[in-house]
């Protein structure tokens, strides 16, 4: 059995939960998109407050994952 802890896992879990609030398939932080070299400029941008973090995060809301690969 493997257990993962830490800030990265915390933020990922919070962003995954936000998919329900925003009615989308994926909520991606701009930092992750930039690191991965993925241009998500076509998707709506939001600034969200993640519980346990001081600064808000800029995220993109992906409603349809098929559009990311397109």
C-alpha cells in the first residue's frame, strides 16, 4: 500500500473537488499547465482560494477533455 501526503496532493485534491462546483471535467492550475507546456488559454480562467493556502491560485476550467488534445 502506498500513501502520498504533502502540499501537492492537498492542492490536487482541492482542485479535483472544484470540478463539481464549476461543472467541468478538469480544473488545472496555470502553474501546472505552464510546466507541462500545455496552452489552456482557450478555457475560462478563475482565481480560486484553496483551503490551507494563503495565496489564491489561477486555474483554467476544462469542460471537455477532448478539446485539450485538439
